[in-house]
């Protein structure tokens, strides 16, 4: 159970996402930046804020595998493989369904997905009712924010909502594995 103040921040963040806003929130290792993946203007604003090229693609996080399923094409065996590592800091690159817009998948026919092990990130997705974009809260070339103060320093008034919470500062960003080949893209 989350503290009432955090729950109120999560409600405000979910409302900001629904209105096309950008939010920062804690994940397993670093603060994340998120928005509605269906809102092209919000995603492009997030990419501009991070100075990240659109062709790279973005990660979607969800509250559960079931929430992510409309966005991906996975057989039952593949579903079992990815869900065995969740909730947790493992991101899987999987075939994207037609539901995934080009501004999310970039130049790829795949999409990166994760069910976060962080209760605040998972709760935010649950309140929003669908997956959200999750990318590290930092401008290109800068270290990722590890707390809400660092996220605020990077982006000050450019965020529509900021959720307080702790990241595991000993952790590294999520491991990224390509499902089809088993190749580890980032450890």
C-alpha cells in the first residue's frame, strides 16, 4: 500500500498523461519520463525534451503483461518467457502489433516492453489504464536522474507532473533482451 501523498501524486500524474502531459516517476534504477504512447504530440515533446532521436524507439511499461498484450505479437510460450522475469528490471524487445505507432517503435518493427518491479511505476500504469512511455529522465549525454530533485533540476517547469519516490540507487538501468534471438542488448 502506497502512502496517501504518493497516491495523490499518482492520480495527478495519470490525469496529466490523459491530458497529453509529461510526467517523471521512479523506476527500479532511475527516474523515468513518461507520457501517453498514443499521443504523438506528447511523445514528440518528450523526445525533444530528452534530445533523443525518434528512430531509436522507446520503451513501454505496463502494470501487467495483460496490459501490454494489445501492443505486441507473442505466442503463449513467448508470453511465459517474458512474464517469468516480471515484475522486474528486464525489458524485452518483441514484435510490435499494428497498435504501436511509429513514434513509439522508431525505425523498428519491434517494441521494448517491461512490467516494472517498482510499485509506483506499476501503480501509475494501472491508474492510467494502459502502458506508458518509459525513458530515463535525463537530457542526452547527461547521467539519468536518480531522484525527484535531479529530475526536477533537469526539466524544472517542462514537466506536467512529478511523482516522489525512491529508486534503487545501487541498481543499473534495466537489462534489455531481444526475444527472437535471446541477444542481450544492454546489461
